[in-house]
């Protein structure tokens, strides 16, 4: 596991390298897009901005809080798939 994967959670929407190769795309033309950290921060920012009171109160620090929330989510991400109850 690379250090990049450990810090940002890896790609939010990973692609299948074999499928990309079959479509004629090489490694230089395939982009992994957002990392999980960036995706989680965007979702946290959306939630924070949905409440005008928190958006006004936080002003310039709102993006920092969004990334703190994303980092907390990544640190608590389960390593295994949850087992169904019953």
C-alpha cells in the first residue's frame, strides 16, 4: 500500500485497469479523479453549508473543518465489509 493511499484513502471511484486498457487508454490518460478524502470533505462541506448558521459562524475556516471531518471519517473507516444481521 502506498503512502498516498494511506493518507487520502485511495480513489473514490476506482477504475478497472484492464477495462481501460481494452478501451485503448494508457496509464497516462486514465485519471483516478477524487480521492476518498476529497470526496468526504466535499460531502462534509455540503452539509456544513446547508446550515446557514454554521456557514456564517465558520466563515474562512469551513474548508478546514470539512477536511478534519474527512480525516476523521477515514480514520474510522472499517477494514472489513459489515456482516449482515440474522
